[in-house]
């Protein structure tokens, strides 16, 4: 899998702890704001969905939101 998109990510070089907040979705607000302006947000989200990332904010989505996307995709497949 080509991971070159990571070098273009808005989070590149930032403190990773921003993207691994507590369990509360409100704690993810700062990470989501960074993701909102990211040029590779879609590639990041697809990476997380494909790899079933269990923690953190990826592509602007928390783990709970990613599980919801996966369930929706299964229903429409």
C-alpha cells in the first residue's frame, strides 16, 4: 500500500497525542479540526478503514464513527 500521502497530511509533524484523545468524542474536537483542512483526509480515512484501526482519529473520524461507516458499507454491499 502506497503511504506517500502521509507526508502531505496536515497532522504530519504534530504531537500524535492530539489524535489519540480519551474515549469521549468531544475530546477529539482538536484532531477533527486539523483533519477538516487536510488535503489527504480521504486517503487517511480509507487507510484506517482498511486496516481496522482501533484507536485514534483518522481522516476526521473517531473509532466509533469508523465502525459506523464500516457497518453502513456492509449494508449497501
